[in-house]
C-alpha cells in the first residue's frame, strides 16, 4: 500500500478545524462551569489532530483523539452547561468522534 502523504488527510484537517472551533466557541457560548476544561480539551484535540496530520501512521494520536472526544462529550453532563453551549459541545464531540473512528477504520484498511 502507498504511504499517505503528510498534511493530506481530509478527516484530520476537519478534526483540527473542529478543535479550533471548540476553543473559539467558548467565547461565543459562555460556559459558567467547565469553561477551562472545554478550552483545554480543544487545545488537546487540536494538537492530536495536528499530530495525525504530521505523522499519518501514528495510531496513538488517533486513540488519544477518541479518548478526548468522549471526555468532551461527557463534559456537559459533568458540569451542567446551558443549552446552547451543551449543544455546541455535543455536536463538536460527536462529529470529531465520528471522523476519528472513520480515520481509524480507513487506516486499518490501508494497513497503517
């Protein structure tokens, strides 16, 4: 199988953009409890997404991305966000999680 080029995987780029949105959206949808966690999770998701772009064969970056997507998805339950912020976090976590799982399946098919 052909090795994937660095910085060429569309799902990884989408994960990076979603992570940026998670961080920036905390300024538009104020979260009274857990705002620091959401910003921290956004930064980590950005770093793991960028890591996946830079090292396409890295399985650890994909697994860590999935772990933090799940934790981000549970954060509204733990911190009790208001409706707009909770929906924003749920959607970002769900889409990012689906992209991560899709990318893991795609990598397995390619033998990476």
